[in-house]
């Protein structure tokens, strides 16, 4: 990468913060938009370029997005960590917080292993705009299918409403956790493993995780909540692994730009999760499905001209 300017870094940070949480694929957009804009962006922001640190920069920006998720769900993470601590101390998994903590751990293992194993393969074979455009179309199909399954049968099975006598004054997040933990270990592992598909550029992590949750019977708001909680250790852990290199020779000359991009990603991520947390209480994945299919198809046609 010849240079990463401050405007490019801030633009990429804003893009990453929003598209990481919206079910439209941050990696796909981070590959496609520079290619569609043309030079110098297609040169400066090229994940497939020889010795280009752009992919590492993108993963580094994920840390800022993960921090935005931690800040937004700080009360929830406090309960989850307390639940994990009490579970280990008491050697039991009985309460909602204890069960949710272990469900998140179990569901995160598949994508963690796959991410380490497939990192080199992605760099060498999948960081191309045409590939991202194709998978963005596929992402739209996945989201649309999840909505159809919800209406048609599978997705209509719900893991209980989590309410009972005296629950009228219980916080909605607590009620949501009660419904989530009814998934069971196998279903939680299935939902977590769906994140592996997001290693493909154009496939959205939040989108496929939400789709898997809906397929297993969760409501939209519960599947979104579980997806955001799962995303925190997944994207945060991957970013932490890249940070030593970015803070060293790999990030030489772009530390200031990386900081500016990270601030932009944090702000954008916080605004995005705050919006989506409310959006999925009443809305569906369908608008995002339509957007992904049209954007992917349009990009593929444009890039083929």
C-alpha cells in the first residue's frame, strides 16, 4: 500500500463501524467501494495487494467496533462476566447469566479456530472485488431465506417468551436473555458456527448469525442481541491478534491514520448498534436482503464492464 491518508482512514473507519453491525458485510464493502471508486483508492485500499497492510488495518479497526459493543452492552457484559465467575466458583450452570456466559464461549470457538486456519487462504484467493460482489448477492439471498423460513414454519418456533407472573417490570434485556438461553447447547453452537461464513467477503457476520438465530426460533430482537454479543469476542479477539504487528513495523507510517480511523469506527459502531437494537424490535431483515442483492449484482455488472 503506497499510502493511507487521513481522509481514507476516517472514511474506512466510518464504513467499517456501520457495515460490521448492519447485516451487509463490512469486509465486502471495504473491498468493493475502493474498487468502484477507482484510483487512487483501489491502489491504497487493496486487501490483495502485495504486502498491503490494508486487511490488517481493517481487522485493527474491528477492535474499535468491539469496544463500541462493549460500551453499549456494558451492563449486560457485567452480568455475563459475573455469571461466568460464579459458575466456575460454584461449579454449576443454573442461572440465566451463567448459562448465557457458557453459551457465548461455546458458540465462539468454531469461528475462532476457522479464522486462524483460513486467514492465509483469504489473503491469497478471496480478496477480490468480483468475489466480494458475488458473496454480497449471496448474503442477500441468505437474509431473504431466513425471513421466508420465519413466515413459513421453521423460524416461527420460538424459544419461549421468557415472561411469567410478576415479570412485567423486568428489564427487556433480561427477558431477552431468558429466551436466548432456551436455545440449548447444540443450537447455540450452530448459531455461533454461522459466523464462519462471514470470513467470506460479502457475507455479513451479523446477518448470517441473525439468520441462524431466526432459523432456530429466536425473535428478531433476540437474534440481533445474541449476534452482537457473539460478535464482541470474535471481532475483538481477531483484532487483538493483529495489533502487535500494526503497532510495530507492519503499521509503520500509518499509526496516526489508524488512530483516526479507530475513533471513527468506534463512533459509527456505537450509533449503528444503538439504532439496530431498536430497529429489530419491530422490523425485519428484508430491506437489507434487497439492498445486498442489488448492490452485489450492480457491482458485479460494473466491474465486468
